[in-house]
């Protein structure tokens, strides 16, 4: 736009138009030119202050979005390096949007959903470190000081008789871009453009996931990391494990494969 630098009103209009189009650098330049030619113009000074405020806010948002993308990509790389597979969510209505986090020591911390299959009630572990053994968390959940489960009228769910399972081959691993999108969801980087080649093979069910499915018993002495990397474990966004009691009548049906998670 060609403007006479001495036409302060025209410069002011150009500055406002640029700001409305989010062309903040141009708007700032117009304001500075206007003030240079009319140092006492209070309207121009106010507009420059507003432009600078919006510019600072935009730069801060872009910095936060960039940082969110960096963190999400680092988390994704850590997941991939461990051979962990992420699939579609199953129980987001119970957990909301929860995601794994990578700490400064390159250790993953997962939100974990523990479902009592018999009653379809749940417990939720906000921070289950990948190096933790399952036994450690179960010992705390079922300690002598813990209140009984409100629906367990027969006191069948005690520490000595519970078992933990995960569902094998329960879904198809998501492609890399979809996992990254999930990790960015709810952050400043959720609208960021991410580049990278799409792994189209990940949209098909790998051969090692085909065939037998069903519930797999978890060895409580193993760590979360050890279990998550098992070949047939596809994590439904966050890890889900099923707790059953050997003392319950439900146990026989569950271990015989007569119970399946609701869709």
C-alpha cells in the first residue's frame, strides 16, 4: 500500500486494517510511521500499544505450540523405540483425555485404567511409571487400610485372590500421524501443522496381531514397560487392565473367554 507518510489518518486506517487481518508486523510499522510524523497522536499511540500486546500474545502462543509439538514428538519417539503400539480409545468416557508423559530422564509415565470386569467399575492410576511393577500398585490398592469395594458384598476381592489381565489383539495400531495428533490434543499445539511421511502400513492389522485374541494374564512381578511392549498388546490410547477374583463365580466365565469388554 502506497501512502503519504504525512497523511496520518490514512496511515492510521492502514494500521487498523492490517491489525484486523492479523498482519501485526505491518500494523506496527504503520503505527510507528504515524507516530514519527505526529508524535502527539494519542490514538496512534493507543493502537501501537494494542498491536504490541497482540503481537506478544501471538508470539507466546506460537512458542507454546512449538514446545508442545517438540514434547509430543519426543513422547512419540519414546513410545516407538519401546515397541509400544497405540490404538483407538475404548473408555475415554471414564478417563477423559489422558496421555502418557515423558520425563527428563526419558522415562514414560502412563495413566492406567483398572477395570473390575465383573461389575464394570474402575480405578484409575494417574501416574503409573513404566518402571513400576504391577504388584507395587496392587499392594497399595488392596492394603489392609483400604476400604472394601462398595459392590463387593461377599468380600471376594482381596489382595491374595485377585488377578490382572489385558486384552490381546484388541485393535489395529494407529498410524504415526494419528498418534501424534492424539498426543497434541488439548495442547497449544493441537492446531499445528506437523510434517512427516504417513506410515500407511500401520493402518492395516499386522500379521502378528492376527489369529488368537482374548485375555492374557499379567505377571504382577513384571513392570508396566515389560507388559506394554508385548507383541499382541495394542493400547487403547491408555493402558487398560482387568481385575478379577479367583474367589468369584464370575472368574470361571472370564477365564473361559465367555466375557468380552463392551463395545
